[in-house]
């Protein structure tokens, strides 16, 4: 499974949580390791203290971004801005998958804006969105890389009907924009999936019901055959290719369900993290 990565972009991209609720995190090197220098975390966001879990990279901080509200609701606009200081290294993940509830005709928005200074490393790996019947969400990601900076970015979604009636979500719209050190646009990727098409010949996912991607930005993954074999064994499908404009490597995933999507995302993110950091990632338990 593979398709070209778009390189065109509208004159201006609306990747903001303006008028919504935004959490801000700033990481910097202090005392030989990365620390959370500043934070503004309004409800429903909550963060743990940073952990240093990787013996091979003791400088790297892991932060769990949590939600106290039980998911994303109708009309909400939730944003995250994370800034990496020069040489800082961090891994941001979430407590679990995030449920998007019935939006009743008022789509929700979730956005992340990542800015990496020279020589920094950031793995941004939120667990997939779980789309309940009626869920409608726009998920956006904006990444700016400084010279020598590397980012690993994970995203995904799956559908679930707690009532067991097979009721579909409304839609999910995605947008990813990446800029390089000179401020020039490297890639733009947009997608739209309507829940009513799943299971039909019109579905962009074919017979699959969950999808995701992992981007390694600022670096190439190298040999991907072993990774693809491991993903295939999960019953998932992957497409791995170089991104346009020397932006890095892109991995797309299709899965039968959210559980297997999470496993495939973990494999892909681990491979990208290993390339970016030079070490095997430590377990990040949830």
C-alpha cells in the first residue's frame, strides 16, 4: 500500500487551536539532560513529571500527556504546542487511545504544533483516536525542523461502536505540514475519510477499518524490509517510502482493527526512534 506524498499547499494553513484550549510545553537541556523548562496545561490536559527511561539516552525525557475529560467532545478545539531547545531530546506520548464522541454535527478539532531547534530530537507518539458513532474530527500537525533536528511523528485512528450496531463515525479530516530549517515547505499531506464509506467499495481503506502513519523527519529510515515483514505478520499492510524534498521517510499503515493498528504503529515508531536516537527505545508502559 503506497501513494505519492503531496507537495502542494494552500497559501495559508489553519493549524491553530485559536478560540480553543491549548497546552504548551517547552523542553531544554539542563544539567546534562532534557528537562521540561516551561508548561501551561489547562483542563482537560494533564502531564506527568518527565521520566528518563532510556539507559542508552539518559538525556532523553519522556512525558505522558493525559486527558482528564474522558475524550474529545462536540465542538471542542484542543491544541498542543511543544518547543524543543537546542540539543534537547524528548518522547511525548499519551496515557491511552483518545475517544472522539458523537459530535452531533459540530466537528471537534485536535492540533499539535512542534518546533525543534538545532540538533534536537522529538518523538511525538499519541495513541490512536477511537471514533465513536457520529464522531467528526479534524486532526492537524505542524512541524518545523531546525538544522540537524529530527522528529518522529505518529498518528492513527480506528472506529468503534460500543452499542455493537455497526453505526459509523461521521468523518475524520487530517492535515500534516512540515517546514525545514529555512522555513520552506517540505511536505503537506491531507486526507478525508467518511465513516459511511467503510465496508463499501468506496472506502479509501479498502477492507480495513483502521489507519495510521509514522513520519521520520530529518533523516532516512534505511532498510525497511524487516519492519514490513513484522507488520505483515500482524495482518496489517504497510507502505514505506522517502518523503518529497528530502524531508525524511513516511510509513503508512492499514489494519483490521484498532488493536492491531496500535501494535503496527509501535513497531514503526520504534524503528524510526532507533534510527533517530541510535538506541533501542525503552518500554513506555501505560
